[in-house]
C-alpha cells in the first residue's frame, strides 16, 4: 500500500514540478464496474455517440469482455466507436472515468448501509488510478454516492473539480417528471431540484421551483391547479423511495441512472457549462465543508466549474445541514 502511495506521489510531483503533461483524449472514457449500472451507462454512451473510445474494466474480466462484445454488436446501428475490455493502464489518457463498481442495495437496505463494503472497493480502485498519470475527471456513481465521492476525493488528492458524483441528478429528473405530471406541463419546463444526500435525507428545494420562470403558485393559479403541502409531500416521498420500490420489484435500478450519467458526461464532453445537482465536495459554501453532497453546480470540460450558492428558506437550510451532518457521520464511521 505504501509503495503505491509513493508511486502516486511521484507521479503527482512529476506532473506538477517537471510539467509533464499527460495527453488527454477528450473522446475517450472508461467505466469501472460493468454490472447492471456500468453496462447500462456503456449502452447509453454508445447511443449518444459522445466518445470515440470506451474501455470497460471490471474485477471480473470476463464480464467486461462479454459486455464489450455485446455492445460492439450494436455498433453497425449506432455511433462509430472503439469498445474494449481493458485494464487500469488504459485509463491514463481518458477524459472521464466513471466508477460504478460495488455491491447493490438489497430490498429494504439503505444506501448508507452499503458503505463499508463499497468504500473498500473504492479504496482499491483509487489506489490503481493514482498509481498512474491520470488527469481526467472521476465521476462516482457507486452508492452511497456522496460518501464515496468524498472518499475518492480524499484518497486521490485530486482537486475537487475533478472528483464529482452523480448525486441527485437522477432524483431531480424524477422531481421534474412528477411535478410536470401533477401540473400537466412538460417536465422539461419544470425547474426544481433535490439537494443534499442522494438518499433518505435528501430535500426538495421548493422555494426556488418554477415553470419556465413562473413560480409554482403563479403557475398553479394560471393552470387552475392546487398544489397542497400534502401533494408536495407525496411527490417528495415517491422520489425518495423510488429506488427501493424498483429494487423490491426487479432487484436493481439502472436505466434512469444511465440516462442521468449520460447527461453529466454530455455536459463535460461538450463543455456545456450546464447546471446540474451533482455531488460536490463543499469548501465553505452554505457554511459547510469536509462533506460531498448535491447542490446545483456548473459543469463543463474540467468537471465542476462552480458551486452555486442559491438562496434557501430556513427550513431548507436546516434540512441541508442535517443531510450534511448524517453524511459526515457516515464518513467518520468508516474503518
Ligand atoms: P452489480 O453487482 O450488477 O455490478 C457491480 C460490478 O462491480 C460487478 O460487475 C463487479 O464484478 C464489479 N466490481 C466489484 N468490485 C470491483 C472492483 N474492485 N473493481 C472493478 N469492478 C468491481 O451492481 P449494479 O447494480 O451495477 O450497482 C453498482 C453500484 O451502483 C452499486 O453501488 C449501486 O448501489 C450503485 N447505483 C447507484 C445509483 C446512483 O444513483 N448513484 C443508481 C443505481 C445503482
């Protein structure tokens, strides 16, 4: 372990002091962990045609090979792309590495209960990555995603801009969709987000919610719809409990998260400067630090560009603080 740390430090010194620059291929991505989630993300990337080269890495090499072979069969009907099963040596010139390795929740299990098992896996992955010269972005998807994003940032020593988590991009999509159905308007016109933990302590930020610039109350009046506190609570619960409900029925969730990760990757590759509630390591914003959680942030080719400090109501601020407290406690409890 200490030898690996020494190599990581050597690489960092060489890159920084000797100005060695590792060529980044902006059209190359790697996915570490090729289970339900990793394979679905790879399928999404293939459909998007965002990358020219995609490397699949899994502790089970045959699984990665099988997925790469299956995906390659789709190439004649998709984008032009090189898809291979590979090893960590293939990540050095990647612009994006998506980490989805880890075990999944069992029915009824919370995301935070996965922590010890998946943090161990994350440690071994970060050790491999930092033992090589890599200057791209790490996008953590494995759960509990906020604690693992913080773990990856802390262990890698990379700037926080380069270590982000998929956070509540998925939950926020659910919120837009459900609110759109309730208000009988296209969910893509709804601007609202879920903040905090991607998990049980997450919070909907109703205070800033609007439909194409009209605040929710004004829009409801125009539409002749009443959105009572009980309706809001039902929508929030449905979002928060959605993964558990899906897992109860089919054992895992993967299509929704694959779409969400596809959107994050698109913002990075196209340098969109788009606003997404990714999981970010906070550095004093909202009076919080030493924690990663979701907050609307500008995302571009360098990963995190800017954490936005948007106005919150007192109850929302308290809920965000409580979410941060629970995440810090979970991280502190790691062996
Ligand atoms: P899965 O069991 O189908 O796949 C996990 C894969 O990781 C397996 O192929 C396994 O071989 C591989 N793996 C394990 N240890 C590894 C290591 N050290 N290096 C490389 N590969 C390794 O699980 P899944 O359903 O694909 O879920 C993966 C993770 O994604 C879980 O933690 C799950 O909770 C999480 N997830 C997150 C979100 C989100 O919104 N962030 C949504 C769904 C699932």
